[in-house]
C-alpha cells in the first residue's frame, strides 16, 4: 500500500465528541470512513458534512453492547468496501462517583461499553485487519496510566484497553500496527452522564477547559499516516494549562 492510498477506517461512537472529530479529520485527509453509532440522525448529518467538503463518510447504525450488531456492522463494511485497514473502537462512557455511592448499573454500563464493546469490535474486525496488515487505534485515557478519585471503575476499563493494545501488539507483531491514544480532559459532553450533581459541577470546568476533540483527532491522523515509517505505539496528550 502506497502512502497515497486512501485507507478504509471504521470508527465506533462516531456521532459525537472524539469519534465525530476523528471521522471528519480522517475524511478530510482523503480516507474512507465507516462511521458507526446508535444515533442514525447524527451519523447522517456527519456524512452530509463530510460530503460538503468532498470527504467520504459512510454511516451505519451499531450498538457496541450488542455483539450481533457489531458483527453486522463489520460484515457490511467488508462487503461494501472489500475489507478494512484501520479500526478505531472509540465508543466509550464514564461516570464519576465515589465507589461506595455509585450504582452498580453505572459500573456495568462502563464495562459493557468500554471493555465488552471494544472486545466485540476488535473480534469482528481482526480477520480483515490481519489480512490487510492493518492498524488498531484504541482510545485510552490518562486514566489508563493513573487512577483518579471518584472514577475507579472507569480507570479500570481504560487500564483494560491499554492491556488489550499491548496484547495485540505482542501477538500480532508482524501483522498489525497497534496504537493507544491517551487523552486527558477533552471539551466534549463526556461529563454530562455523571449523575452525581456535586461532582458534575466540580469537574465541568476541567472539561470545559480541556483539549478540543480536533486536537485528539489530529493525533489519531498522525498515527494513521505513519504508513510503515514506524508505529506510534502509545501517545499521551494533555490540555495546555497556561
């Protein structure tokens, strides 16, 4: 594959935040983006936005908590485009709460999306990726390297994502490039899920002052376009606290 060949890229959780920014940035760079999420309306709007700038984004509904939905999305992409070159299992959620006060449902939801969803996505994508000597780009977090108060289970899920990246890198050293992007606070609606009103109010300024999602997308583009010159195995990016 030459450096000028457009890559076929699947992004989950593409309807908002980091996923949306990655989809638009990669499409603007000339790559073909298969964008999946549960919100079909937002995906359609995303595809139209890319088309207006001569980019290619193909929307496809997908719920990463359903292995059948994930498998159907992967099959649809490989049938339509003949395979995939890059997978970005971006879909993720987080809740902030002290461990003693957190509802079990919040813990389970983070595990279902952040771990099981990533596993289902990777499992569905690996055959085509290995065939095409492709690239896995996992979206980790500073929480993959550091445990923060009131977010123990979220941190655990991101530690798991980093472990998955390292496992893939070790087992498929000759077949796959593997990258983990670990962003700090990003100015997205991520904090809005938190049901603890006091913590949500306390943490919101940190996210409001965080990096723009486009900055994370630029880091993803940099990793994607390494094109055999080397592999960005892990990249940690933080907000500028001037």
